[in-house]
C-alpha cells in the first residue's frame, strides 16, 4: 500500500528552491499523512556571498512570490545580511590605505600627496555632507547624476570632476573587493571642462584629473611636475 502523500510536499516539489516545513511531531516527516499546517521555506543563491539565503513563509504562494522576486542577480545583492559600509566609512578607509600605499592608481603608482589632498577636500566638503550616510551598494547612477547636477549648479565643471574622481576611486576599490556588484560612477553625464575660465591652475586639481584621464591622454602625466 502506497504511503499517503502530503499535498504541501507535492506543491513544493514542483518548484525548485521551495521546501515544505512540517511542524514538530507531524507524521509527514516519517512518510505519514500530514496533520499540520506546514510553512514553506524559499531559498536563492547569492554569488557575491557564495551562500544560500533562505526565508520561511506561512503559505506556498508567499514563498514562491518571494523567490520569484529575488531570483535575479540584480536583486540578490539586496538580500545580503551584511549591509556593507557607508560612503563615509569607505572613504575614510580608502584614504587611510592610499596614504600608506595600500591603494594605488590605475598605473600601479602611489597617489601623489596633492591628489590625496584634493580627494580629502572633495570628500569632506561635498561628498560626505550629501552622501556620507548612504550605503555604498544602495547608491544608484541616478543618485549620482543628480549629485553631479547639484554640484555643477553651485560651482565650476572642474569642481564636479574633481569630486567625482574621488568617488570613482572609492567605488573602483569597493568593486574589486566585492563590497558592491556594480559601479554607479560609470556612464555619468559630466559637464565639459573647457575655456580659460575652467582652466586648471592648481596642482591639486591637475593631479586628480591626470589620475582619471583616459589612457590615451595619460602620457600627459609623464611631463607634469605635481610635487
């Protein structure tokens, strides 16, 4: 005689990543007929954390809905148990490492003191007051595009670029260490820096711009005497 089959188990088996969770003492645990109202546990895989993330729901439909909503790679990051550092925390850690040679430029060189002074000023005066309390992974490209517009309305285009260069360096490091899954500083619409009025005339600004200049223009840094 075939053993009775629990309808909850049948429903769960039809959908990968969902499991019926019977109450303690329910005969279904030993192949008997279910005498409880089971809960349903759904799970998704988080590549960035290299682990499964599970959540239990009182109904099958709730568990299925949660898994369907969070099965994509783009939404898995939101499920992490560790919220990650804020921009202020990441910025301070980045600066401390850069000052001792722990963080290097794209060319593998140590940051020049003048470039670090520019980054510190951008962080302290503009980035921290606006975004310091936000989590790195919660900031979107749209957030930063609005930030660019706000800075540009108050200052020169060169100020915008110097400010965003500091954020680019922080996000590049965060991406390399797995703190974020994407870099929101890429693809931003930046104001053009041209004309005599926008000419860089100080060593701090020049150092930051050379560090983030396109590779085809980085030869300029070979003749720049910044320190």
